[in-house]
């Protein structure tokens, strides 16, 4: 049996992948761009594609969108008005967001992806495993390793 072309895959799975990207990115325009990027990656690696194409493409889409989310967090977004006084809650939130960005920037994607899905998006561990194409045990291990790294970074930050 011959492998389908990327055009055939796009026609068949494009709407599903777009929905996945839109759900993760929460932006229709970004989801369109991500869907195109995903199918460019599919095209580049189609020769090495497994027999089960949809889970493979779904995993590519998920990883791509998580990278887009991570990269977006690295860039500051302009604000119209900066408050004169910063209340305590705002300052605490800002410190927490900065610490989270610091942790994610310094954590390998294999550890940050399950953490973002589980802790950030509230997705069950079994679904995280399915989405990333790994076992639930691997997800548990990676979440534990991520937590250990966060605790170590937090301890270092408190000592500074």
C-alpha cells in the first residue's frame, strides 16, 4: 500500500488538526498558521511516517502548538497603561508568571509539555499520555521530574 500524499492528508485530516490547534492556541488565525506549519512538517517527514497517521499528525500538531505557546510567553506584549501603584496581588501574579516563564525556558520540552498539559490545561494524565504518544507511567515520571526541577529552582530563587 502506498503512502498518501500530503494533499490527501490535508484534505482528510486538515479540519481535525485545525480544531486541535484552535483549541490549544485559542486563536483562529494562529491555528490556521499552525495547521499549515504542521502539514509542512508532515511533508518533510512523510517518508518516516508510521502506519497510524492521524495520531502521528495529532502529536506533531500538539507539540508544535505547545512550542508556539512557549515561544509566545517569551515575548513581552505591550500594554496601553502601566499602573502608578502596583497592588500586592498583581505583583505576586507577576512574580509567579515570571518564575513560570523562567522554569519553562530552562526545562526540556519532554518535561515541560506534559506539565503544561496537565497543570496548565487540566488534562488528565491518561489523555496527556495519549496526546504525547507516551505511556501514562512516562507522564508520571516526567511530571515528577518537572516538579523536582521546579522545587530546586524555587529553592535557588529564595536563596538569592
